[in-house]
C-alpha cells in the first residue's frame, strides 16, 4: 500500500500527471526512514531534515510534523514487512512547463514502503570495496533533492569497478559518499567532515557522533584531506540503510596498515556494536498507535 495525495491505494493503481514538476524538473525533495519492528528510526529528526530540504527549495510543507508522523506510522502498519524502508517525496506539484515557480500549484505527496535491506553480517565482518571519484555535484548537497542524476552517475562509477560505494573528493578534501557519509580513523581518533552545503546532514552520521561522545571515543569534526583518507587506519560509511559499514579497500588498495590492512578495524567493530545496541533500545520501545 502506498499514499498519494491523501489517498491509500495499491502501488499499481497510483498515477501522477506527466506535468508534475518532480517528473519534468526533478523539482522536489525526499526522505528515507528506516523502521525496525514497527518502530520508525529517528522519525522526528528525519522530518526536521525534510522541512529543511523543503525550505531550501521553497516548497511549502503540506503537513505539520504530527501529521507526517501519523502517516509514516500508518504506512508501516499497512505493509507486512518486519523491517521497512519508508520513502516519502514532496514535489512542487503539477503546472505548465516553465522554469519559474508556479503561483498556485499544490504539492504532490507520495509515500511508499519496501522491505529494509541492511548489509549482511559478512560485509560487516569483512568490509567492502569503494573507489574515489571527483565530487562534481551542485553546491547544495545539503538539500535532499530528488534531482539525483549526479549521485546516480557517481554511484555507477563504483558499480562499474565492482565496488559498493564512491567516496567523493572536492578540491583535495573529503565530502561524503554518493549515498552515504564517510568516517576516517587515524591514530585512534574518529574524524569526519563538518556539515556544510557540500554534504547531506546524515541522520546516522548524527547517531554515530552521539554514540562516540557518549562512550568516550576520541572524535574530531573537521575538514579531512584526500591524503588522510588514503592513509587512514580505518574507513567507514554510514547511512540509514548501510548503518555503519566498514570499508576494507580503497581504489583496489587495502585500508589500514600492517596485519590489519584490508580488515575492519577495532573502532569500526566497537561503533557497530554500539549502533546495534542503540537500535535494540529503539525496537524495545512500545509501538505508538
């Protein structure tokens, strides 16, 4: 079951006009919210980010936070999977094709849910391969826009090399992954770039920072050079679907040094355990109606 403009229906019955600006211009924003055992994860934080994206593209939010929360919980309840990934999208709506914003268009609201697929245990234990790619996206990467062609091309660059993700570099500095945030470990210190217009403010990024601080793990939020990425002791990627996923090879070369080269490091294992423990506390909470 999906939600489209105030109605619930099977997905094969959903129809959107071809003049919807989301289709014509990619003029819209979206969110992906994981739900574990009926519990949407960091729901309020995802919806606050949705509001920020809407503000960034000047679309009036069609619902308040409480209504969005009701809808997300309702779509989780209407679909059968234990763990789900809820996708919601708001476009500027239907209007004659013109680059200028229409004055009276009504936003199109679409929500669907799919089974949530997180990395298998084998990837958590062995790590994954990534490649580096020049970050050639626009300058408002902090907006979670449906205009994702650049991200698709960057992700495909990884797929073409048999890798899982592309790590993006801009002017010699780390930004993020094509669909993830990136963390670096050097000399026992977790390092990640700050939130700027060049990266998406990740919800999982925030959780990892909170867990590091709460558990006394050394952490620096600062600019990270390409040289630091290439000489890192550990690399991780984080996202709502990848959770905390260690990186074992970068551009075909093992991450790390000595006997630990090409293997997930101890801080990756520690953060993964903290993250999974945190998830379990969320899953044990009563399900809200």
